[in-house]
C-alpha cells in the first residue's frame, strides 16, 4: 500500500491501527484484532483540529471536496458498506433505520441495480419520502411487511425488536445483518422464523480493504451525502435531532 504524500488530504477512520500479529490480523480479519486502536475512543483526536494517525490506516481523499460532505463516508459509509458486504449477494435489500448509513447505501445499491426497501419509525413519512427520493422502490413503517420477500435485511437502528420482524420479511436462505455496536435485547421468537437456513449476524468495525473499496465505489456511483454541520459545542443538539428523527441524512460535528 502506497503511503500518502505530504499535503495530501486523508481521512482517519474508526480503526486507527491493528496489531498485525494476532490470529485475526494474520487471517486478514484486522477488524477483529485482539489489540486494536480506535480513533476517538482508545486514541484521542477524533474531534480535534489536529491529530496523529498511522499512515497505514488512513484513506486518501480528494483535496477539492467539501470536508463536511466527506465526513459521513468515513463513519456511516464505511460501517454501512461492511454491513452490506457481509450480507452477501442480493437483489432485494431491506434497510431498517433510514439514517446516515442507510441514505448512503441506498444510493450505492440503486446504482448497482439492486432494489432497496426502506423501513422507518412508525408514521415517519418524511424519512419514507427521503428514502424514495434516493431510489428506494418501497418505504414503510418497520412493522410493515414488504411487498416481496427480501434477500437480505440490514438493521442500523439499535432496536433488538427489529430482528424478528426482519427475519419474517426474508425469503428462504436470507440473511439479517445487525450493523450497530450496541442494540437493545432481541426478544424471543419462534424457531420457524429462523428455519429454512435464514441467518442472523453482526458487524464489528471494518478493514482497510473495506474502506478503500467503498470509497472507490462511492466515487463511481456519484454518492451525494446529505449532511448538516453542527459546531462541536452543539453536539448534544445534534444527538437530540438524531434521536427525535428531525434530521434526514447525517450530522457532522465541526471543531
């Protein structure tokens, strides 16, 4: 991998470094490294004006692009892409929770000829309209049944109760992928919902290969981020806007 040149704009992702020695790193699964460094969590600097980063783990970005538009690609975009990749080949993709990651994936999937079915909070007609604007062929409430069985379902809302709903929306052999770090408890459900080789799996972090592949595909697909910038001092306001559903797309904190 070529190191970035002096003066080149780069993005610092969540995975700041992996050890390169554990069994996961040796198996090209650095996202599961036993001794990782995470930006803004185990290493300071995620919201700083200046930070130190391992050059091997940064991503090259276009110098002329708006940094507010680029920021969601490095967070929601990267973890969203890994969620999609782990789901496997699919034509009909259900997305539960139409927020930052979903609004990017919807554009990517439609550019690849895939059908997106968007599931939102009850009565959130604005989010449903937003999903259709970005190319979703159907949008409805999370408790609704899609018009056709889904090949895969991606869950970005941290709500465990969505897992049984997503399972019931799948065709035989389909996969549910939970894309968040945290999720409320998954309620009990009958084995019949899982039967016929349906699968539930989670996502943990990302690899550098995921990041490079996603950024290349995002550029080719012409993905446009819908981002609202908040000053860092207004972080609580941004979080409240996200929780309440007042925000469509992504929020970006600016130091």
